[in-house]
């Protein structure tokens, strides 16, 4: 099993350095990496060379994939094409992902399975192969996504 952490966004709503912003004393991307590594032997970080965090990513992580930056969905496909199947895909801005969410996702038997948390896609998916056989895996608890300054403040308050 492999995992890809998508870290190629522009960070216009919060900060271009968003993946490296600290949540409870640790960079968000490191929190996601630690979760991904529980389930995958190899964890890749996908980004674009023009991303402001590119240098930090290359200095911090070994397995870096450069994508073209044509958009999240396109870059996910591009990254998966590079690493192969089966693969878990995580966004870099979901610092607290319960293990049970990933176990639930991995139990899905479709080609492509995506987590759906309280009526929202959270960007976490499991790919066995490309195809039209997909499923939204519904969970009844929230997985926080950090997109704004308010999100960051709220999630950091949960650490206290």
C-alpha cells in the first residue's frame, strides 16, 4: 500500500505555507504524514515546483512527486499514475484523521472509495484502480479541514 499527500494548493484563503502551519505544535503536513504512514509503507508528497512550500517539502520529505498544477483532481490522477495502486490519497490540510475513518475507507470494495464526512467530501480517498466503480463512504463524525484562519484557530483550541 502507498499513500499520497496532496500539497500543491496555492493557499490563497489562509497562507501559501498552509501545509507547514502548526496545529497543536506540529506542522499540519507532518500530522497527515504520520497518519498516512500508519497505513502505507511508502508515503509520497505531491506538489508543484511553483508552490511556495516546494522548497520546504523537498527539504523535509524524501518521496516528492511533482505534478503539473492543473487542479486537484487532475493532479491526483497524475500522482496516482506515478505511484500505482493500491493507494490512499490525503489532502495536506486534514491534520486529525481518526484511524477508524481509514479502516472504514479500506473496507470499501469498490475501485475508488471517497470519505464523506457529515455531508462533505474531505478529500481522502482509496484507489484500487481507475474506473467508474466508486462509492462515497459515509461517516457520521467530522474530519476537520483547515482552509481559513478561523479553521486554524478553532482546531488549535481543541488541543488545549
